[in-house]
């Protein structure tokens, strides 16, 4: 039940942020979701998706280096 609520909350945040960004001129939104080791980027423009994916890859590499044993 907790996982479903987490997914629902993330989906609500993404939809709300996208609606706010589409109404405001010059404001964009982007983010990244990790499914296993694969980052998936989303955003209101291709530029924000690119930044989100770059950020996701950096976070993945940092976590891989710090958490390997």
C-alpha cells in the first residue's frame, strides 16, 4: 500500500509541476526517475529533459562509486 501511495504522490507532483510550467511563461520543469539503474527523464521542454538525464547519470555514477563493496 505504501508503494502505491508513493507512486501516486510522484505522479501528482509531476502533473502539477507540468501544469504550472505550461501556464507560466519562461518557466520550465524537469526531473528524473530511477527504475533500477536506469534514469528516465521528463520535463516541459527537451532542454529540461536533457538536463534531467545528465543530472540522473551523475547521481547514478556517484551512488555507484559510493555504494559498491
